């Protein structure tokens, strides 16, 4: 025997439009005076960390991705970024290789000591990968290496690919 639920269509649509975890969050129910209510809970934003020594690029990327509902954390050096990665636990790292002081590859080596799951897109306008570097990138689980200049729409698509967003 089928039971009719008035909000069944709504629930079905929510499942189709979101993943199961978001559905559970969106449709968490509580009892209030014998009556069930749907509570809308805020879904955490995806966190992107940009490590780039050029301030203009930092400002541009922060503005662009925040308009698309990402949380963006900026660091101008590897030394500034290392404790922020541990504290903020970003979902994705856009990492310039040619940083002053500790370079991006050295930073990634340090990050991998405590975080193996962080998705990383390495970016550089001057750095050329040698065959040894390509092996190192695989060992460090870098998702991708991108050369500057790169269009913002192409970068956004690569970010979505890295995060598994369709």
C-alpha cells in the first residue's frame, strides 16, 4: 500500500537538485508542538586559498571567485600561507610556484606532510617543468600545472574540475 505524502514531490526535487548530504541538511526536521517543520541550514561555501605574490592577481581572483559564492583566502608568500592552510583547511589551493623565499613546490612539500587530500593547482608564468619536476608533481599529488597567462574563465573551469563540480 502506498502512502501519500504531500511534500513528496518537493523532497524528490531537492534530492535531484542537491546531493544527498545537502538534502539531509536542507530537510532536517524538528518537532515543534507536535508539528514537523523543515529547517533550512546554511551549506558551507567551498574554500579556495590563493597563494600569489602579485597583489593585483590576488585582488582579481578574490573578487572573481567571491562573486561566485566561494570563500577566498589570500596569502602573498609561502611563509604566510603555511599556517593558514593548517588553520583554514581550504578545499583547493591555487599556488604560484615562483614565490619569493620558499617557492611553491617547497611549500607544497611542507603542506603534504600534514594534508594529503588538499587539491592543488600550480600556476606559473616563468617556471618550466623538467622531467624531474613532473615526477615530483605526481609525488606531491598536484592536480594540475597551469601556465600564466590564463584566462579567468579557463581557470574557473579548472577549479571546478579539481573540485569535481560539473
